[in-house]
């Protein structure tokens, strides 16, 4: 689930479906599982950090976390704490993989 940031429904959790395009390094999020056009995207190369939501802002399941980019903080909530930790670990692994892939391409050019 993703929390909104604008308008009268700001700070209300909304269910979103997320897919990864490994080639572009984008996480696309959709309103419905069957949608073909994404609502938006998060560029893995622009993520500065992925962290648990602070305890005072945590949801009742203790399962919310943030994806931090230069221009925005995406607030997400997993089903439970175990799933949240899996998301955080997976996103960090993807970020590191993209960084190592980019640096190996850079080294091949030199």
C-alpha cells in the first residue's frame, strides 16, 4: 500500500501493485493489478535510502517503510513486519546490483 501526499485524501493508504522492469531499473506502481498503464514510477538509481518508518509514525502492523529519493519520500506499507523487512532487503539488494552493474560498465569503457 502507498500513502497519498496531495489533496483531500492525503495521508490515506491506497492499495497499489508494483512491478519491476530490470532493464530500465524502474519500479512501476499501478492502481489495479490488471492496469497496463502505471500510475507512476520509482527509479532505482535515484533511491537514496530505504528505511523503516519511525516508531512514532508506524502503522498498527509495524509494517510501514519509506523509499527516499531526492525529490520525494514514498511511504509504503507491507502486509506485516516480516514482509516489510523482505521489501527493504530486496530494494537494497536491487540498488546495490544496479550500482555494481553501472560501475562494471564504466570500467569496461576505460
